[in-house]
C-alpha cells in the first residue's frame, strides 16, 4: 500500500494530500515519498511542528474502521 494511503487509512493523518509534503515523513530513517510501498515492520516518523510521532507498522489493510485503525500500528 502507498505511504500516503496508509497514513490516511490508519488515521495518523487526516488528508492524503498533506501526508508527505515538506519532508515531514520518514520511513526507516529516510525521507519517504507518497508512493513508498509500506510493509509490516517499517518504522514511520511524522513531524507535527515540534512534536514527532514514531510508529511501527503492524498490519497493512486496504480499509479499516475507526476501531481497527489503531490496531494497524503501535507507537514506539
């Protein structure tokens, strides 16, 4: 699954269009583009101003409900 879609489905970011602009998102320590293919075990870091959220991908699903979205990752 594409990185921008994963961030949207897992509800880490509200809109796909802002998911990967301005080098805010890194995967496994490298700046990632929106087209990066997310795999289980990847570590994603997202900068929100001064705060950085780091998560590990546990599962990749095409769609997830509100309750299932939090089970797709765990905070590191």
